[in-house]
C-alpha cells in the first residue's frame, strides 16, 4: 500500500469562517501535490486543484474569499490565485524564474 502525505494546514480567517481548513496532499503516486479544503472536524473533503503538478503552500486572503498557492503546472514555480471554491485559477507571476512562498498575511 502506498501512503500519501498531508501538510501545510491553514485555517480560513475571519469571524464565521473558521470552519474551513486548506491543506496540500501528496497522493504518494509521484504525480504531484494538490490543494484541498475541508471542515475543521475533518469532514467534507473537497479537491480544489487537479493539475497533475505540484500545487501547494496554500494561503487564504484576509477575508477568506481567495486563495494563493505555489504551483509548477506551467513548467516552473509560479504563484496562482483562485476563488475559495477552486475556480478562476489565474497565474499572477508569469515569468521564466521560479516564484514561491505565497503569503497574503504580510
């Protein structure tokens, strides 16, 4: 049996939003990391990305309506933004150099 790895949990900020947690998961099959959302009790797991790449380091914006993440889906590490349901995934750092460690808190 191949086991995956979970990491980088990040709770949704703001009053009334603390019930959702983002995290990244490695399937253990060497196909990459993906970003997930779940309730804080562990129920309601929802896949937000499915790029077949390394998608990770997810962070909420201050009000919990958008998420930034690091991904190599375009061939090098870039910073992407998406809405909290995983839609409208947009590359924010289109360039030939590696970009990483997104953080909307600082």
